[in-house]
C-alpha cells in the first residue's frame, strides 16, 4: 500500500507501514498519555515525523522544533497516524455497513421493534 499525508496543502509520501513504524508510533502515543513533560512529548512527536517524512520536509512543514507551533506539530503527527490507520478504519466500516445492509439483520431489527410494541400493548 502507498501512504500519503497532506500537510499545509502539500502531499508527502510516507514509508510503507510496518511493525517497526507501528511500534514507534505506539511508543509516542504511550508517552503522550503519560506524565512526561510537554517539551519531551513535542520532541518525540517531532522525531517520529522526521523519521517518517525526513528532516527537510519537517523544516518545510513546521520549521525547527524549537520554533514550531505545538499545534501544527500535533496536527502533523495525528494526520500521519490517521493515514496509517485509514485502511483498517475503512475495512471496519465496510464490515459494519455489510452487517447493517444484511437482510437478516434488517429482519432482526424489525422483530425487535415488534417485540417493543408487543410490550406496550400488554
């Protein structure tokens, strides 16, 4: 699969998703949920973005870490995560849509509605 992230109106290629990348992203997420200080959280997000996009791209997108807007950094990081999660999210959505569109599921919903009406009539 090819992965591209759009940041500041430009599209950037991301490396092929792998267990190594997933593990690195997970470590950053764990750090973001921990009691680590804000500067360290920003540094970790910046470093993973540099790993995935390259130092030159990050300088173009948000500048050097010490001068960047933390919101821009967080958005870049979250967009990268979103791009990598998109295939799984689409798969899950497709499965749910298949279930909802299944005639058996529709009949089961109708049966549930009839049971509720029957309760009210008692």
